[in-house]
């Protein structure tokens, strides 16, 4: 990694330091820089002071906004050497490559199930918590994950937002459409 200014390099090097003199009073996580702690505190407060001028989506950190702006540019400079799919962010390519390699580096410490994505592991961990804070307004069934409630609501509304481009059959879940698409191959 290269830096235009030595002060930028010094700030970056502090992130690798063992000395974490600033700590979060909520979760006790330690940080080597006060600015990083300030950014971190927004994960607890929900504050998102950085907004996209194009779509008004908000972010807790400027780096999140900068990363987001790449999506609006349409520039996809990272290419899969297996299937030629292109990506805006290098991390997206890294995650995508796991579909080819089968790598699942994120493992649940409760049941040892493995996942290719950290966010998938985090969603999975909620299943073990037993906490079901998402409730259906129609039948009162409760869910640990908001998306599962969204899928459930489609059983009441009969909504089928995923449509096959070939035969125009509709499905309530993207996974069902993907499975169906194999019939047309």
C-alpha cells in the first residue's frame, strides 16, 4: 500500500499497533486512533451522517459512501477469470470466487456450519439466539431474521415478485426462480 503523505502512512501503521488506547464504553472494543473510535460509535448510535447525492442512501462512515459511489459509476474493473463476471469492488470478486472454489471460511462456533460470506454467518447465528423479534401482523408468527418475515408475508399476500424471462411463471422467492431456470437449460 502506498501513501502520498507520511502522515497518512503513520495513521495507517497505528491501526496495526498492539496498543489500543481508545476503547468503546459500550462494547469495550479497542482502537489505536480516536477517529476510528468515533466512527465505531456510530454502529451503536445508528448515526449515518454521510449521504449519497444520487440516491440519498446514508452511511456511518465516509469510506462506506465512497465505496457506494463506485456502484453509481457503473465501472466494473474486477473480473472473474473463471466465468468472466465483473464486479465493482475487489471484495465482491473475492466473495464470488468462493462459488467456484467452494471455500467457506466463516464457521459457526455453535454448530460448526460453514459459510462463504461473513454476513451469512451473522444471519445464521441469530437462529441460535432464539430471539424472534420480527412478528407477522396477520398471523403473529415470529421470526429471528427480518428477511424471513418478508418471505413469510408473501404467503399472505400471494406476491410473486420473481418472474421467469422465458415462460413468465412467477415465484415468491428468488431461489425458487433460480431452481426453475434450470428447467430451461
